[in-house]
């Protein structure tokens, strides 16, 4: 049985890694861009708190943006909206082509101070006056829909409104 020295083995690994790196770098930029867009799409396939990145992605891909201003741990209408609507299969199917941004204002859960400041700035920008506030934006940032509040049992009418905005 022939043994390979550790030095030879490490050298072989280094060559393999270099070859893979060169292969990746040699890919056409169009392929890299598709891979990048695919990774971004995966990142924005569920709720995000990164407003800037999400809006940039929405604009680049032509998707509408669903903004949710919520008090997730204290606001009863917010909790009802999340439980009745956002966890439903109907909502998940309906919003598969939207970029979902959650701007949370918790009272009991800890929140990063920078995220809290950013959310407060966005609350002022969009003049969100109550919780929950749902705003749907066009890809270029124009407001298409706004709803403040949620009453238990409004699921069907809420989903119908969202569907009307999305398909128009």
C-alpha cells in the first residue's frame, strides 16, 4: 500500500480548491447574476426585517412589497392577524410573488436598538398611525393599498382585498 505524504496531500487539495475557484470566476456574468438573483429570491421568500435590501430586490425583480407594521407581543389585533391570516395556506399562496417586510414594535421581546430606530423612521415615513398597518407598494415604491387595524374574523375579506391589489 502506497502512502501519500501530508505535504503532497495538502498540495493536491490546494490545487483542487484553486481549480474550483477559477472555474467559478470564469463563469459568464449572466450565470453569476442568475445565481445571485436566485439566492436573493430565497432570502426574500418569507418575512424579512431588512427594508433596504427587500425594497431593492422588489424594484429589481418587479415585485410588489407588503409592509406590516405590528406590535407582535402586545397588540391583540396584530396577534389575531398573524394567527388567522399570515399562517394560513391561502395567504402563503397569495403572497408568493410579494416581498414581505415586517416592521415590529415589541414591548416585551428584546429588539436590537438599531432595528427599532430604523422601524421608527419607516413608521414616520409611511405615516403608520396604528397597529397593525398593512401597506402594499408597487415595485417603484408607490402606495397601492393601506389598511389600519384588523378585527377577528376578517380573514376572508382581508385576503380578497389583498388578492384584488396583487392581481391589478
